């Protein structure tokens, strides 16, 4: 298999841009919002978003994952593609109508501290009805997704800096996010009819897809429990201020994860197509290379964030958020653990229709997360939630590796892992020490930490005779020589 073909590279670049743009708004606006809204309002917003995200999960069911895979497998047959799309979209609409009714009853009609904010947030759930990004990913049209997100997010950024002036404007911030979601999703519909045509509705296909979607809904729900349930527990036990600190730490982690996991998202439709054509040897090679690239990038980013967090937090969030530093140092380990686990689940479980390997890790993850959070949060607050999520991700990874042993030779895949881990640990120490001895502006400290971190990590990998890095350097030199 020619792993590095133009289509994959193009989709990888577009998907990286797509994933970054999905969170570009908080990246650009976080320093501003952290200071203007304050930690209390940040925590309140996180709580409301978490609640609404659970309802969106019930609305979208397992369509985001299952839909992308199914669309990829029939994308060369327009009639089958059209029937598959419309059947799954009908399921999506029905589910959203039901959960919207329940949402209004529980959080808008019934009295609570945030009735008005929950009402505004309902626009976000309504916008999810029109979400067809799973279809665009299935047909590998990442370019249009990227352009859509760029335009919508730029409009959102302008609105935020124009209208947000104090913590009293939290409702405006929630409204801006909700409207950008619904507008962005509606815009994508203009492209749908280039791929599909309506020829009626099949109840047989409806039952078939509904069954498979519900099977994938369980792991998605359990995943939501162990990645977002901690926020609800933290707010109820420790309050919105602790949740505000925790939310800020997770924002930087999500930004980093986007870069590391982008290749994985791009390769899911391609590997699904390989399973359809029984290209087992190509699958093994692709997964091996994806994991290798993921570890190389993940260990480096983890080292930088963990080592530089004492100087990142003060200038990025402000001096009122110093409690975020230890949270960030602990949670940086997720950048290594989560992407590798996602590869084993998505590429070996979902792409190959091995539902057992896909579902069980999420179920166990939800159980571990809930139990550890109820134990750690009352004692340590946000720090306890940080420890819990890392512990949960590690246990989930171990379970995924167990299921992967029958599909891929893990000893071969992970035989070079020690090089990345050891290089990352040493680089982290170098970056942290540099931050301690340099006494200047925090941004300047981060600049030097980044440069020295790159040099340190690269030198150590070359010392270990790491083949992938050498290959990348040779390709860069080759392109450089050709351009002269």
C-alpha cells in the first residue's frame, strides 16, 4: 500500500485544519474570556454545555461514527448512497425531536438556577438536527467542512470581541456559540444534493441502520460519561469555580489532541474501504504507521505542555488561574494515551465492524471514571478530576490493546515506543528547567522553551536512530533541494 498518497495527505491537512477550526474560537478568545467573564462564569458555561452535550449525544445517537463508515463503504454507488443517507438522517431528526421535548421539560420549564441560559442553549441542540458532517467525512469532502468552519468561526470571533464586556454577558456568549452551530450546520446542506438524490424511503433499511446505530450509541454514551460526566460531578461537589479551572485545562489538552488525532479521523473511511475489499496487509501497514506518527508527535507535545505549563498559564489565562498549572501537568499525559487508544478502537474495532472491541472499553471507562471521580473529587476537587481522567484513559487503553492482539502484532507496533517516551521525559525536564532559570516575560520564556524543546527532542531521537524522523528530514531536504 502507498500509505502516503495525495488523497490521504490532502484529507489529513484539511482535517487538521477542520479540527483546529472547530476549536479555533476558544483558542483565540480564551485569554480574553478568561479575564472578562471570570472563572465563575467560565465554570457555569462549562456546566451548561456539558448538560446540553449529553442531549445532543441522544439526538445524534451513534450516527457520527456509524454514518461516516457506512457512507464511505457505499460512496461509489449513488443510489445506495442516497438511500443510506436519507434513512440515517430520518433517524437523526426523530431522535432530536424527542430529546428536545425532554430537555425543555427538565431544564427550561422546571425551575433551576440557570433557566434562561438553558433556554438559550436549546438553540445549540436544535442546530444539531441539521448536522451532516458525518456524511461529508464519509465522502472525504474535508475541504468544504474546513471552509465552512473558517467562515462561521471568524464571524463568531468578531461577535465575541464586539459584544462581550463583563461576566453579565455570559448569556450573549452562549447565544453566539449556539447560533454559530445552527448556521454552520445549515450551510452544509447546499452541498448534500451534489452527492444524493431522493428516491423514496425504505422501512427495511430504517430498521437495519437503526439497530446498528443504537449498538454504536452505547459506546458513544459511555464515552460521553467518562469524558464529560466528571464536569457535572465536579460542579455539584466542588462548585463552578473548580469547574472553571478544570475547563480551562481541558481546553489546552483538546487543542493538542486535535493535532495528534487528525490522521486517525482521515484514515477511518479509507480503512473501512480496505476492509470491504479485504486488503488485510495494507491495513496492518497503515495502522503501524499511524501509531508510530501518533507516538512521535504525542510524546513531544506532552513534554512541551507538561514542562512549560508554569509559564503558559499566567500569560494565556491570567494570574487568577494559577491553579490550572498542576491540572495541566497531570492531564498532558492524555495526549499520549488517548490517541493511541482511539486508533486501536476506530481502526481495528469500528472500521472492521468488531462492535465488541469498540463498545467494551467505553463501558469499563465510564465505570472507572464515575467511581474514581466520586472518590477523588470530594478530596481534591479539580485536581482529583484530572487524576481520574488520566487513570480512566490509561485503563481504557490497556483494554483496547487486549482486543487488538488478535488483529495486529503489538510487539512490532510498540517496539520503538521507549524511544519516544524517554526522549519526551528528558525534553520535559529540559523545558521545565529552562523555565525556572530564565527570568523574563512569560511569552518569551515559552518561545525559548519551544525552540529548545524541538532541538532536544529531535537530537534525542536522532541519537536513538529513529527511522521515521530521519525519513521526514530526508523528505524535507529533498523538497528543499528541488525548489532551488
